[in-house]
């Protein structure tokens, strides 16, 4: 039980986008969670993890604009490795996106749900090692978008803790590479007291 509580507390120390910024406020955000393949991508990749860091600026009481960098790593399904005679394979992705959030007020001003949408580039990399051969890698730097829902709780005027779920679609050749991220997050208000 103690171990589970420690893991949950550690995850709560990460963030992606707080909803409490007023006009002119600046926030630093870090986050961590699961990255879950969707659609055709789920035929070859298994659930992995994501870590994010970003910054945002309050342009109004309910609207923030920002940038985010994310690192995604997925497992590879054994069936895919067996069918392609691979001894090893990995899928990773770097995310460079600009985003906006729109917050909704609640009766308790310390709790805020929000919508988030982003556009930018995703650098998806595949590394495979055919049985008996050297590693081969391929990288695609493609445009992508994401959209999601989040919920933040103001721990103090300077910190927020929250959760977020997002759908990502990367416009790769042939078919889009789609995945869902779900994570915990922490926001730090720069210059706040």
C-alpha cells in the first residue's frame, strides 16, 4: 500500500498545462504518463510512456497559449517481431507542439476542467534489428495535432496538480499514426507567491 501511495505521489509531481493562469501569468509544466497506440499503430506497438515539459502564458482569465516538448516510447508486440523475424525493435517519438487551453469555471475556484488543443511536429523513429543482422533505423518528421481534456487542482497560488488525457494524430505516410496519452501533471507559476 505504501509503495502504491509513493508511486501516485511521484506521478502527481508531473504536469502539462495548468488552468489557473490569469492574463500575463507564466507557467512551467512537467508531466508523465502512459502513451497508448490507437488504430493501425496498435497492431504493431504496445502501451509505452510519455514525459513532457512546457511553458505557457495566460492571455486571459480562461485562455492560455504555450509550447510543449514530449518524449514518447512504445513497446513492440511480439507478434510483429515474430512475423518480421526481428530480434529487437523499438518505436519512439519526439513531440514539438504549440497549444492553447480554455478553462471552465466551477463552484470551487481551486478546481478547473479545461480543453486543450495543439499543432506541431512529431519526429517518429523506428529501430529494428532483423535476426542475424545489424540494427536499421528510420525517422519521419511529420505534422501532427492533439486534442484533450484535463482537470487541475490549485494546491497553492504557485502550484497545480492535475490529470490530462489527449488524442494525438501524426500525418505519417500511408496512414496516420494515432495514440492516446493519459498522465499526471504539475504546474509551477513563475513569479507567483
